[in-house]
């Protein structure tokens, strides 16, 4: 599988849209052109995890051909992970499609957001090319060539946010954000399902800052705890690649800053456009 990190920032991006802090201003001055757009991950150029407002920008980079996108797995309904307005443009006079149908998978709130955002402008000729599919945690799905397991994220109580394990041709990818932890039940489900991960991407929104109690995201120390739990369960091993992503501007995720974290913790820090083959 080919994993491409199209966007590696948290909801506000980096530099943040409305921010005048020292970190954002330094990035604008010292690293012109270096940005972290909102989170989106592409697998084999036909399946993506999440669909943020920057999906169009990601397509301009040449890393994402939206016309050929076949599947979209959505973690939850927050705007930075699911910007549904764009789907009104998928067809009619707006687009010649390479892939006739795009299947979107998500929870009930994702379905509601999709319906609300497309209600006013979705033309019938466009609607027939985009399908929403309801999924819940602890499910097993067959999506084209992919076998997918869904897990519950710890990301608030307003909806059942999801995490995804994806397998194709004996290779496994585990996507773990947005979440504040990975429950023992979720780890057990992966183990009992025979999941083996060659690559895990962890939410690391807070980087080295300790999150407050009840936080909906992870720091690097908590990432290390989850990584150990997965290894003890046999889901990962010494050959598994650990990637951190979804960085907030508050942790100052510059290349130099993250290089220090990579060396200290033995992880790979994602950046926009990074690709890993497993």
C-alpha cells in the first residue's frame, strides 16, 4: 500500500488562519511556503481518510486525483475532517469523472452533515455519483480490494467518532486520530480480528505538551503508551513504522522541532505530501 499524508495539521492548520502568535509568525517569516493543512490521508490514490476543506488544494499538489477517488472513510463530522459542500460539484457540468461512484463511509452525524450541506445545491445528475454508507464501531467491511475494521475513538460524546484499520494484500495500516486514547476493548478487537499493522499513524496534536484530563487528542508520551499496548497485543512488532501527525500550531511543529522528537522517540513525523510504501 502507498500511504500519502496530504494534510498533517490540526483544525486550525499551521500557520493558523486567524493567529498572530510567535509560532505562526515565525513560520510565515522563516519558512515561507511551508504549511500544515488540515488532516487527510490517501491510500493507493483511490481511498482517502477524511475530506477536509483543503481537499481541493491537495488535488492541486498533484498528489490527489479527485476524479479517480473511489472511497472516503470519514472519522467524524467536524469540519476539518469532513467538508461536505464540495460534493455538489462531483458531476454534471462541473466534472468529468474517472471513477463513476464515490462511496463515503461514516457515522450518523457524518450522514447528517452530508445531507445538510448538499440539500440546497445537489443536482440529481450529481447525486447519483456519490453515496453515503453508515458504519459503526467494531464493524468489519469489505470495500473494494480492502478489508476494513472500524474502532471507536475517544473524541467526545456528541457522536461515535471512528478509527480505521485497513488491510490489502497482506499489508495493514492503522489510522489513529482524532482520539484521546485507544481503549483496551479496541486493542482486543484488533487482536481477535487478526489485525497486523505495518504502519500506524498516531494523533499527536499536543506533541510533548501534557493534555488536560479528558482531552480528545494525544501527546507523544500517550502515543508511546498506545504503541506499547499494540505491540504487547501482537498488532504491531519491531518492524512497524510509527508516524505522528495532526499537529496543533500550539506545539510549534517546525521541521527542526519535530526532528528532535523523531530522534528522541523513534517515530516519523509526517509532513504535507510525505509518502510511505508498505
